[in-house]
C-alpha cells in the first residue's frame, strides 16, 4: 500500500525530490565554476600573468607542506641514526673480538715457534756429542737466600751422578750437586758458591766465574755473574764472548757462557772484574736442559 499524503505535514517523496534538485544545482555550479576558472587560467597563462587564485592557494598550503616534509625527514634521520648507531656499535664489538682472538693466536704461534727453535737447538747438540747427553725437564726452581738451584726430572735410575754439567741450547746453566732416584738438584751459575773456570774471547784473559748476591732485602735481592781475578792489563771490553776454559776438570772447555757487560777494577786496583750477561735463559724460563755425559768419579 502506498503512503498517504499528510496534510500540512512531512512528505518523504517531496523531500527526496528537493535533495536531488539541490545536488544537481551544486554540481552544475561547480562545473560552471571549474570551466570558468579554466578559461580564466588559460587567458592569464597565454598573457604570461600568474593566476591569483592558484598563487593564493599555494601560499596558504606551502607552510604546511614544508612542516610535513621536515617532520618526515627528521623522523627518518632519527630512526636511521639510532638503529644505524646500534648496528655500528655491534659491528665494532664483533671486530674487536676478532682482533683479540687473532692477537692471541699470533702469541700462541710465537710461543710454539720459540719452543721449536729451542728443541731443535737441543737436538742439534745431542746429534753432535759423543757420548750423547740426556735431555731432562726442569720441574722446579728453588731460589733462596742460601742457594740458586733447579730440580730436573732425572736421577740415579737414569744414570746421573754428582758434578755432571748441565746446559741449555744457549749455554751453560750449572752442575749437579745432589742426586736422587728420579731427580737431581742443579747449582746455577748465579749461586754464590758456584765457581767455573772461564776464558774471555780467544784467550784474552782467564778468570773464575762467581755468582754475586746483590740487594739489601729479600724483595730487592738479585743474583748476577762476575768474572773475577782477571789480569789488570787484559784487553777486555763489553761485548766480548765468555766460555768455559776447561780448567778445574769439571766443566769441559768451549761451552758458551755469555758476553761481557761491563769491566771495572776491584778495590785493590790490582785485578779487573767483568760483569757477565749469561746466554742461558733465566731459571724460571728454562723448561728443558741437557745433562752432559761424563765419566764417573
């Protein structure tokens, strides 16, 4: 059933028809206005004049466009700067770890290379000596105010005995003073009771090598080697080589000992004393030694 017309009241059909007419009127006006603006813009453009409507619109809209562009650019820079910095920091940390690992590997390789050189030196000496010396491991260093000694892991069961000479690949270390079944004690050249006949150069001078204790306290105590009883007229200078002379019968001649560091006269001014820098490493750095074969006493 259709709707009845309401007298003096609201009629939906009439309202819908009015809305259609209004919308058509607005659209028509917009079309006419757009055409008019187009015609005006074309005429102004052909005459080389700016369009005041477009210029005004651009003037109003431009500040908002600039703000929007800067906000976007700033946000992008902040985003990339923050997360780019974090990534760069992580990359730097990873590179630092790699550098540390490589440095450690280099140190390990250097230590292995040094050990190979030392062992080759020992093997070369073993190959050229007859009878063959024995290779022994140093198991303890016993520094004390009374003596300078090390313990080696060979003893009477391996045929060792007192007064056998002990050396490293670089030079003389000392001699055996005590022997047990599986170990032996070696007195070092730096021991105050040591005494080794030595020669400077090719016979420049002969003397006795003695260990010297220096310092006035336990923490300051140190041990050096002096070549004493040198002739006052002997032509000795720093850098001269020192080796065993063979005098005394315990140490065979020709074993390298060290080099002259300095020369001075003693308190009597009758003889010279030479400070010697030994070839053999410091006791705490020695790992393997050679025990030279010698006839039993």
